[in-house]
C-alpha cells in the first residue's frame, strides 16, 4: 500500500506538467501565441498546488500529513536552538531514566511472579518462641507430620543452607549448599540441564550452572561420577540450567551466612527422630497449598498436627508458636516499603524535571509569541497551534525517553553490580516489556504535563497585541513570569523535601557506624573455620585445631592480637545458682559466645567491671555483657555470681561457673540488630563449632590476609577457610539494604537539587535579560551597581525562601513515612532539617548571584542605546 | 462550442467515464479528459481539478493502473490503463448507471 502510494504520487508533478504541455500544444495548434497558449492552459487547469494536495489526500489522511509537517517544524526548531533542546532532553532523560530504573527494580522484586511454579500458592512455615528472637525454624518431627498428614498442603519441602567443603578442580572450596528434601524439585519446577535429579533416598548433589562452570570448568564427563563433599564421596547427579535460580531465604540470624546464591543442592530424606532422642534437626519449610486453600485454613490444620507431635515428643523442647506467611512476603516483604518510598521519591524527581521543562518552555513561549501570532493571523486555528506544541513536546519527550532508557540501563546494572543482595530478587532486574511500556507512558505523560503551562499561556494570548509589540519585546508578559516563579518555588520545595529525606538517612547511617572507642574494624581481619568432618567430631579435636589457629595466626608479622568467637549464634538457658527453682523450660535464653583470651583485645572490647578471661583459666569462667547484667542482675553486682553451665542432659551434673567480668555492649555482626544479652565462655571449657577467627593488625588487614590464610590452611588442608574479610567490609555488608536506599535517595536528592538550581538560575537570568533596559534607566538615574545587585539578589532570596519554606513544611508533614528507614533519630530531626534547608537555600542563592552580577555589570549606555 | 451548453458532471460519474474511456487502451490524463469531452459531443465538461484525484482514487481501489511511456512528441508520460478488476467493475457500474438513468428517465417522462 505504502509502496503503491509512493509510486503513484512520485511522478504527479511530471504528470501534471505533461498535461499542461499537451493543452498548450493544442492551444498553439488552435492559433494562439506560445505565451498565450501556456497561460490559457494554466487557467483552464486551475491551482496546481491545490490539485496536488487533493490528489495526495486520496492516499494520505490530512491529519497524518499535518502531523508530519508539525514534526518537521519541531525538528527545525530543535536545530535552530540546540541548546534549549538538549537541556530539555537531558532534564527529561534524567527524570525518566531514574524513574524507569526504580520501576524496573519494583517490577522485578514486587510485580513479577516468583520463579516457582504456582508461586502464588507457596507459603513459608515457621515455629518460634517469643523469648528467643530471630530463631524461626521447623523441627524434624513437625516437618514429618506436616509432610505426611497435612491435607491442605500439596507439597511440603524442608531445606537448610550451609557452607560445605566441596573438593573442586583447584582444591577445596567453601560452597553454599542447600540441603533439600525430596519434594523440592517438584516445588521449584526444576529440570536438569545435564544428568538427572536425585531420586528419593539417594545421597547425591546437583550443581547450579554457575558453580559447575566455575568449580568444575563445566566438564560434562563428571556428571554421574562421585565428588568429595566434606570428605565424603557423593554422587554428582546433575547440573541445573542457567535459568534455575530459586530464591531460598536463609535468615542470617541462624545461618550466619552472607547473602548469595545457592551453588549446590544436596538431596536428603528426613526421618522423624525416635521419641527418646533429644537432638533435633531444624529446617526451613516451604509448602505449596492445594488450590483454593487459605493461609488461615493451613494454619489451623498445622496447629492440630503440632498438638499430636507435642504429645508424642513430650521431652523435646518445642517452639510454642506457629506462623504461616505467603512466601512472596517472606522473600521481599522487607524490601517492599523502602522500594515504594524510593519510587515515591523518584516520582518527585520526575515532577521536578517536568516543572523545569515547563518553566523553560514558558520562557520560550513568551519569546515565540510573535511566531505564534503570525501563524494565527494567517489562518492557523488555536487547535492547530496547540497541536504543534504537543507534537514538539512529544518529540522532545521521546528523545528524553530514549536517552532515559539508556540512563536506566546504566543505573540498574551499576546497582546490581554494587549491591547485588541489598534487595532480594534485585539480580533479576531487567528492562522487559513492562518496563518499556512504563517508560513510554512516563514519556507521553511527561510531554503532556510539560506542555500544559506554555499551551495555556499561548491559548490566552491576544494575537493583535502580540503582533503590535515592537520588534523586540520590552517587558515579559507578567503573567508568564509569575507562572515561572511559581514553578520554581514548587521545584525548590520538592528538592528540599528530597534533600531532607537524604540527610535523615545519611545521619542514620552515621549513627549506625558510630563505632565505640577501641572498636576499630578497619584493622581487623575476620575469617571463618567450620571444623567439619569425621576428624572433628569431639570438642577435644576442635579445641586442638583452634589452639593451632591462634598460635599460628599470632606469629604472622603485623598481627598484634588474635582471638576466636562463635560464628553461628548459639544460645543457652541462663540458670542462676542462687536463683529460685523453676522449670528448665521457663529459664531465660541468652546468647552463648564461645571465645578466647585474645578476643577482647583483638576485637576491641571495653571491660566495664572485673576482668576478661585469660589463657590459663584452671576452670570455666563467664564474662557477661552489659545488656545481660541490666536484664538479669538489675541493681546488683553480677561479678562473683555463679551461673550453671549445662553438662549433658542431666541438670544435676551442671557446673557452677563464676562471672568474672562485664564488657560493654558491642555490635560486631549485624549493625542494625538489637544488642542481645550475651555470655562469653573460653573455648577450652566450652564446645566450639563453626568459629570466626579475629586478627587485629597494625596495618591494612588485607596485606596480612594471604599469609594468615596460608598458615591456617597448612594446619589441615581439608578445612576450607571462608569469608576472609576486613571487619569493616563485613559490617558495611550487613547494612547493604540501607546503603542501597541511601545511595539512591542521595542520587535523587542531588538530581532534584541540580534541577531546582537550573530552574531558579533560568528564571533569574531571564528576568535580568528582560529588565536590561530598566536597569540601564535605573543606573542612568543614579542607582549604584551595588543597589542593582541587591535588587536582583533580594528577588532571588525571596523566591528561594518561599521554596525552601514550603519544602520544609511539606517534609515535616511527610517524613513520617521514612520512620522505618531511620535509625536512632526522629523523622522530624531538627538538625537534619536545618542542614537540608540551609544547604538548598545556599545553593539556590549562589545560582541567583550569577544573574545578579550580570545585572550589576550592565552598561547603562549600551542598555539604553539598544532601544 | 459555447460554454453555456456544457454540463458539469454528476457526482460519482467521473470515475465511470474515466474507466469507460480507458476501455479502448491506455491513455494519458489529458487524453482521457479530451476523450470524455469529445465523445459527449462537448456537452460534458471535466473539471481538471477533479481529474487527478479521481485517477488516484481509482488506482487506490485497484481498478486502474498505470505505466510509463513516451508521447508522440517524445516526452515521458504516464499512461493509465484499465485492470481486469476495473473491467469487471466497469460492467457492474455501467449496468447500475443504465438502471438509474432509465429509472430517472421514466420518472421524468410526462405521463
């Protein structure tokens, strides 16, 4: 069709020329002179242009033709003022780009369905005890009961994530292994890329694609052979496809694992323990409900099943409460609120970008009054003129949208690279069809929103007045300038809101990372040892290994203190020897940290009372922290009191252990967690398992890290050393979500401020340019340069003050939504507000000073002569 | 031929006349115009302004097509010709027209 049109229209000119030539020939033949013949032919034919237009209209609808004209005209305008166009495109690209970036994260995290089959029917089941924070798991007997008897559940899967030692191509690597029960494959919808999935009761592992590539070089011949996991031969059954990346939450409070992706899956079967067995395995449990079953129905059935389990295992300690949550909420629940807040903030940035563009266009609209008036005078209807503006805006906004998409791409990939685990599912972020649709809608809405103010200004314009104006405009139409001032006030107000928010978050981060004196994480190296395998079954063997670790690490040059502490959270019942008798199950539960004599010096603990443990304690001693003393020894001196340390299942054999010292509370793992009451016990008298080795150095810990690593690896090459990190890095990683929010919000606030400053600068510069003659007159009549400077500055300061004041009030009204992101400060923290307002005001006033200087430098002679 | 005797074409009949005049072979726009005027005994006057839009309308509908040729005095020219589809359409339209003209004639005939 288009091709036919092109062909038919192509030689219309030629066709008409031939027509006229023939008519002329005939006229000549009829006896007319060539000139008269030509004139007669043209007269008979009529308006060539009109006929051409009519003919074109057969093929192309008139509106499309006009649209093309409008677009061409808009492009011409862009070429004529590339500065204006690029400023508008850059502003829109920033606004649309940031908004699209945040939307693509929202899309990946909150909108896209989970990477599981029937993800909406998945639930997360935990049992917990109010008195023991953060421990939310399911015991083996409960799991077996749920799995075998729950009629509301279709599939029930237990899993656990831990670091295991896998012997790979280049030696032993610490590997993140998920131990999964047999229904996992069906629940996750897994199909192997190589090999097969393990069958029930089979001791086999399946590798993630990425781990298979990195650790085994992607060597397919290994599939079906045995590999060594924790010194044991296990069948490598298969490899999962690259796309299989299920999210398995592993709460750090229990697993003590940094966030990351599962590298291998180990199939396991879960047997109920015998009712007399006191040891109990704990798991995380995901289940898929039957269609149409509600969470409440599941919960009530599981409660019934648990009651039976408790009767059968009366001796087992059991968490009293049960919670059933939709799995999606568990996975991303914590991220929802910060993400929505960020999305709200980025929409403010987009609004500021729109306002800025509208203000720029208002300025141009008053410069273009003449042009528009001429077009109106020669017959363009208001609708046609308006459409021209809409087309212009759409053109600019689509350019802004395209550049914005590039901005979004860069923003998303740098976010994923910098903080991949700050938000669950963040690594799934891509620019998909939904994101593209969003960007398109954002661009169109932006184009229309930016066009409203200038279009309204032109709509009201009186054609005659505009044409009557001199060749140069002497005064701006006051209404347009007033509108621009109002827009700038809005911009500055919105920017102030964002800057307040950013400063509140920055201050929270400062509060969190305000380390107590003596705690110097920049000079501490931490690494983890697991002491797993048959060689480390007994506490005695583990103690011997730790003796070696401390001795060898201590001899490395540059190391001046070494210590160990429990890597995983262990807890014990606090039993005072002098306490009143009570059932063991009612005793409070506190953290038990198995540690060493050098630990206090290595980590930088402050001793408040008494002393720390030494290397030569003849028998066990306890050190407690202040939190424990405040909670369990209120108003008394805890030093010298005795606590009972359980020694096997028989309470009668518990050993009384004296408290010898008290240390200040210190956060050394998760910066945002609450301080728990904690007991410290020497590893020589306690039962160590996975341990963190702490090495304090004089210089940068990373310089001694290779030596420490080599020396410790030599003790037992089968033991993997993992998470070798500077403590400050580890601590910063523990607040990754906060850093992500903070970084983004700072970028938004910075962009908003930049746009606001450009906005106020533009208005002021424009107003000075408009008033050049007036300023010339004032100077000619005796105004000093200083007076002119002050006159313009006053104007700028008034605008700024209005914007910042409105912003501060709005921020005070809305900062409550940030409460969940703040740490140890109020959402209406006065100092933060003051810093933000002063900062915004100072920047804006600095921007005003440039046009004010320009005004004061006006040469009255030149200004007056230019009339 | 005085202009008073000429009649403007009825709406929609130009298409029919163009196709009819193309039955005798490809022709240039000017030739088509002349042919219609001549065959009507100079009674019908083709508005030149509506000729080209009409030709393009017919091309768009696929009833006529065009080819390039050289005119008698050696200029490049566009020759319009009837397509097979156009030929069929012409038959339909001619018969419609005849029915219409006959009906109008019967109505107008004095009783």
